[in-house]
């Protein structure tokens, strides 16, 4: 079994890889980060997605306001969650500038590897 470093704190773990792809959208700017996570940090991040964000499905709609404070929407946070031996889930949350940055910092999204756009 491979040994991976966890992107949250760089400690190593000898278990299957679990990843979350975070996409921050701010105006025309779109940036995606990949987090490879140990089981403990994955549970924390996945739980935050499930409790704070909406599951994306056929009925999902973009909101005109921040879903946390109802200020004007300035951007959005998207997450593709890849649990070990389970189906991928997608989550979304429309946010104002302040909450977009606060949530990105809280989840340490930028600790992951930034993916370049084609």
C-alpha cells in the first residue's frame, strides 16, 4: 500500500487516498485545488461539505445572495468529494466575498495542490 502525505498538515498515512477537489469562483476567476487527505482530515472536510453546502443535483439553482448572510453573491465554493470505495458527491455554496474567503481559510483549501486550467 502506498504512503501519502496529507495536504492539511503534511503528515504521512498508509491508507487509501481520499480526495476533495475545491473550486473557488470569484467573478470571472475560477481556481481549483486538490486536497489529498488522511481519513481523519477527510472526515472533517466531508462533514463540513455535508453540513454547510448543498448537494448538487438536477434541481440545484444558483442563488443571487450569500447563503450565510444574504448579502449580494460575489462567488461560490464547489466541492467534489471522492470517498474511498464510494461514489463521488458534488456540493455547492453561493457566498459573499467575506464568507467565501473565511470558508476557504477555515477549510484550508489552499493547502491543496492548485490545478491549472486548460
